């Protein structure tokens, strides 16, 4: 069988939920708002495919640069470069 090279390859454990987190995510995650300049963590919710960033950004922290529709534009440092990532609020968590 040919090997798949899709965007979710090699994410068997990274993009899976624990037993108690399975099912529909709460609505509160979808309606959360962040101000420009806020620091947020990217924590991918695998049950929501829309607005999901690339899995390499899972666990990274970024700064909110702006908003595009319902999604947020984040500035994330990726080794030496600074990347802009467009993410839905379901995949974000406020930094404490």
C-alpha cells in the first residue's frame, strides 16, 4: 500500500484525545475572544478540522497580530524565523 503524505501524517498521538476529552468540544472554546498583542497557546482540538493549524505548531505560544473573519492571525517563532499562522479560536488557549 502506498504511503500517505497528507497534512495529518505522523500525528497518531499528537492529534488524539484522551478518553475523558472525547466528543464535542464546548461552545465556550468557539466564542472566546483575544485582544491584539495577547499571548496564546496553540493546542489543537482534533475534533474540529476547520481552522486547524499545521501540527508542528501544536504546543507553541504565539502573539495575536489581528483577526480575519472568525480566525486569529498569530505570530509564532519557528526556530529562527517568525511565521504568521491563521487559527480558529477552538485551537487556542489563553496564557496564564
